[in-house]
C-alpha cells in the first residue's frame, strides 16, 4: 500500500530535526486512486461540527441538506469569534469497524494496514519513537466553507504521538484554502503551511498548535484525506 521508493532515512532525519514533514507520493499510485475515488463517490459522510457549543456528529444517513448545512456553518462562524469551532465531514473508521458498517469500503483496509506489525514498525522507525503501538484513522472531507480552528491534538487518554494526514484531493490549488498550518504559540506566527497535495503524507509530532484554513467558496472539489494518530497504548 505504501510507495516502495520513499527515502525513509531522509524523512526520519528531517522529522527528528523539525518535528514535522510532508512526504510526497506516499501511497502506491493505484491505492491512492482507488481511495480517492471512494472518498469522492461512495463514502457515507457524517458532519462533525460545534455550532451548538458542543461537538456533535450527525447520525448516519442524515447528512444535512444544503440549507441546513449553511445554517450550521453560519452559526459556527458567529461563535468562532470567541470560541473553538470546526466543521468537517467524517467517516469514523474505528467505529465503523467495531459496528460492522459498510464492509465493502476500501477505507477499512487502510485502518487494518496501519495496524499491521509491519506498518507499526515503519512508524516507530520513521518517528524515532519506540512507544508507538497502534494507529487510529478516519476519512475526512472539507467542503467550501468548512474549517478546523487551532488546536493541539492533545488527548490525555489516547497517547497520541504523531498526527498524520494522507491527502487525497487531486491538483489542489493554494487559493482553495484547506491548508494545514502550524502556529507559533508565543508569537502567533504561521511557521509552516502544508498544502493538501495529492497523495502526500503530512506528519507531525503531537502536541503542536495547528489548524485547517477555511476551504474557499470557489474550490472546485472538496479536500479529502485519511487522517489519524499514531498512538502509544498499552491495550487495544
Ligand atoms: O486534515 C488536516 O490536515 C489536519 C486535521 C487535524 O488537525 C485534526 O483532525 O485534528
Ligand atoms: Fe489536529
């Protein structure tokens, strides 16, 4: 599933030095194509957002219509002036696997692959982190107007060591927004921007302050990704 030509030692060094990297051509081309096709045509998305003041995910099969979607976005924008907000579409692979949702989806293979001994060995080596034992993953989609405000990915229970994003939207333009940016807590400066480039892996050590900028109204397609964390956990 991963591209055999990745220069692992080069990225390992860069990651150790800078705590984040973006690796191009991460998946084998046919896997990237097949997953991207599934994300854009067959994934049963649920909307995750906080416009009620608390995080909510719409029930399966009840994705809001355009009017309701716009209403929720506008409510979220109003609250975003002084509180943490986000709006993105999610397909929760861990929950889906546990509950037996949609067994024909290819995305299930990704979660399984990320948890094979071989991949976890690769993750520990690439991240110079012997504590990594598991990976979580979800599919995500950011449509025009959706966003994820600054946060650090800290989760006391989960043991998140690295965050990863496999970007699966083709020919993403910088003016389409949807950029993963890293913020210096002391100065507020943007220290690095990762465009969601086709088939790149954005990988960074947790915690770091980061956000996903608003996807522009004129973006020609949604921003699709498979994202999650490499975890240090004692039990499954
Ligand atoms: O999609 C991305 O680039 C990052 C997503 C993220 O930060 C998160 O889901 O916590
Ligand atoms: Fe994050």
